[in-house]
């Protein structure tokens, strides 16, 4: 039997080593190098607290603190590696410490379990990344705003992907900005909800030592103090799920925007040109310019939903408290974070570099009776009840389709066949640009 504490944190009660396949299956080292820093950060706070409570002497506290700082520096400089030899990030750091400073390092894990430790690490990381994603959202919102201001062009708005009413390209882009602002708010809220420190929950039942949980919570920046319930503190993965759910909604928005970019840049719409840098060509068709950037964002959205679903499914049948299934929270989060980060960065560049084609937008406005609703509004202004006005304009549309004309191309005489209230001012009323100056529609300019 391998001696205990050279490759793992446990082993005293085992007669046999783990099967190599089992070790590989159990190790999280392939996927959690990003947890090394938060793990050391959590340990530094824990050690300071143990010193404060008298569970470590000043010399012990100093030795462990220094050892941890050296491990951090060596890790950052690439002098030590977190490899498969270690079961997980906690094992890596603790064994490095013991190797470095000897027996005193074995005191680090006093009044702590990997169950509270892994949740501290994840919360530190998830909180930070949620804020980072918030900053990327803000950058994209800024670019949407700038691109919107620079492109006040009139364009068709759609429902059911059928031409509906006149809007502006600017206003359309600003609709996405609103969605993204909500996404940022959701992430901020998730950070607020998760802001309690699991340290001290132990394996599931706290500890017999009189430790100071407020101390570690404060040192690590958990505004809500320590977790209220030990069992919940180690069983909870809501905070990962909530951010994954927020990521999923965010990706849904980015995917819808991607879909618009793909449609608008097609010859069928021809409303925008995407910058060459975010498109690719075809190996066989020389003329092709494909919107791959947008397609990849749309494509990765499904994966982020999958990450959320995978963790929801992993959690749904678990009794309290810790179960190893929960280790997978890291895979789900890392995969989703990667997709969200890349998608926000690419989307910001695609929006910042797209070129609008106002002429094509205006040409599309003129086909499809986009002022039909305003003809009805006109009739209402002249005293016709809206439902009757709707019917009148419906009949005008059939007439126009047969005559292959737009409503504004009809003569007053033709219009008078449908209602006696039409007057010459109808033509000003339903002019596409004039429509946008009326009532609350001015907000779209
Ligand atoms: N690597 C584990 C995780 O992240 C740490 C908790 C291990 N606890 C245990 N009882 N094996 O989930």
C-alpha cells in the first residue's frame, strides 16, 4: 500500500490502493486548473482564521501562509503543475504544502472539509466570472448603442417573419440592448443571492472547534456572512445552476441576434454586410461569404442549455449532503463560461463592424403594406371604430394586391370607394417617414 499523504489526503483506513482506472475516473485535474487560485485564496483566509482563534500558533500560521503563497507563485510561473496524480485541486495544494513545509502543513485542514472547501472555491470563482461576464455585457451594450446611433435608418419590423410595421434599425438594435441589460441585472442578482460563505460547514455538521466563521466570510468578501445552515452550505449548488440559467437566457438573446445577422446578411434581405473578419468562405464555391461567427454563437447556445440541464439532472436525485456527482458542477460551469465569454466577445466585434444598407431597408419598407395599421389609425382619428377601420383596410389591401399597388399609390377616389372619411391628408399621414414622427412612435427615432 502506498504511504498515506503522498498522493492523496486519505488512505488510513484502506488496505488496498485505488484501481488506476478508478483514480483516473475520480480525478478532476483535467478540468479544474482554474480552481487552483481560488483554492489557495480560501486556504489563506482559513489559516488566518485558525491563527486568530488560537488553533494555530503565530509561527505555524506564518509558515503555512508563506508556503501557500509560494505554491501560488510557483504555480503561476509554471514551476509546478497540477497533474492527474492528484485527486482534485484541494489535494494538489495541500500535498504541495506538506511537501514544502513538512508536518506543520498537515494542520491546514483543521476544522475544514473538502465539502465546504470546494463550495468556497466555486463561489469565489463563479462570483468573479459572473462579474466579468457582466463587464462583457456592458461592452456589448455600449457597442449596440453606438452602432444604433450611427444607423437611424427606417426598416421593416416583422412579426411571424412577415413584414409588419415601420421601425428603425437603431431601435431594433436597442431592443437587444434592453435584453442584455436585464441579463446583467440577473447575474448581479445571482451574485447577491449566493453571497454566503460555506467555510466552517465542514463535511456537513460544522466542527467542534470554536472557529470564527464571520472572520473567513469577511476576509473572502462574502457580504452575506457565513452560510446559515451547515448541511445546506455543503449541499447547495443553486449558485452554479442560477448562473447557468442566466447564461442560458443570455445565450438565447445572443442566438436570436445571431439569427437576425444571418438573415439580414443574406441576399434575400440584404440589410447588412458583415465584416470579412467575422465571416468565412467556401472551399468549393468561390463567391460564398458565410456568417460563421453568428452561426457559431447560435450553435454554442444549445451547449450552454446542455450544461444547465446536465447539472440540474445531476442534482435532482441527490440526498443531502455531499455526493460525488456534484463534482461535475465544474465541467458544466467551465464549458458554459467558455461559450458565453467567446460569444460575447465575437458578437461585440460583429456588431461594431457591421455595415448597414439603408437603401435596401427602405426599399423593403415600401413593399408589404407596412403602413396598413396607420391607415386604420387614420380612420380612427376620423371617428371610425377601430374594428371597422381594420376591416376597411383589409379590403383595401386585397384591392391593392390585385392592382399590384401600394396603399399610398392609390388615388383619393379609389380610397373613397372603401370609406367616405378619407381626405387628401391621408397621404401625409401614411408616409413612412411621417409615421415615425407621430404619437409615441417618435421614441423609435
Ligand atoms: N473535488 C470534490 C468536488 O469538487 C471536492 C469534494 C470532495 N469531497 C469528498 N467527500 N470526496 O466536488
